[in-house]
């Protein structure tokens, strides 16, 4: 049974009609599929069917251990959204509900390779000399979460030093507990700095600099 109905399929097809370049979604699952692994794979495949610029490669998290390490995939279900290069744009857990819009945005952004960020932010990001890891905890029913995910993904596209993960909080309860996720979105930067809510770009940049201090 299709996850996307005909109306949504048509909307997605229009949304992805003018992709600036090819996009690959590397999807990681395993033989005995985890909760939402099958649905995540199906969602990626259904989206790919709607554009001749999008391909899906499905990997087994255990059997394809080298590929998982190459892409720094450490849990499943996972999708790495890759354009002309791997910008570090990751989804852990199914990007459903409100997060489906952030997946479409990520596809378009990595296809173009151009983030929509202020000059101040771009200046800081291009000057980074140590790694930055964003983890944005979300739930599919949170209308404010995509804003935080998209911003983190834009920063990843802007700098090879940045990796940005969407993490579906309910699918990874051990991480939600570890990072004290009481509400979403919650953005964790390099384990040390965190933000509650859909913070504006300037505030996220400030927290990034705090994480590196």
C-alpha cells in the first residue's frame, strides 16, 4: 500500500520538478527490520519515483558496515541525502508528518548545493576549523520542528565541517533520555550546547560558537 496518496504524489512531483542536479538517498535498514525501517525505505523509494533526478540506494546496516562507517551512519532507520557531494545531511527515523516537508527541502537544497543563510552565518561557517555536529530532535506532529531541521541542514551544506542530523525522538528513546529531550524541537550541538524550540538563525549561530568555545 502506497504511503503517499495521489494528491500528495502530484504535489511532490511539482515540488521536485526543477531540481538543480541529481540527488541520491542512501537508506540504511537491516534484514530483521527495525520499527519504521520498512516504512522509511518505502517513503524514500516513493519519493524517488517522482523525479528522474533522484535515486535510492538501500544498504544493510550490518552487512554493509563499511558503507555505514563511510557515511557515519550509527543507527537505523537512516537516510543520507547526497548531492554532487555528501554535505552531511542525515535523517534518523522516518521523516513523516511535518518532517516530510523538511525532506523535500533537503533534496532540493543538496541538489543545488546552495544554502539560504545570512552573510554573517556563512562567514562563520566557512571559517570553521573543527567539526560541528547538530542533532535536532523532532516528532512528526511538531509543526515547528522542520524549521530547526532545515536550518541545521543548511549549515551542513554551507560547511564541510558541519554534520546535521534529524533525530525522531520517539524512535530513539535512549538518545532522547541522554539529551534530556522534554520537548521538541531540541537542538544539540557537539554534545555541549543545546537550544529549545525553533530558534532563529542568529541564536543558533551563537550556540554553535558557544559549543566551540
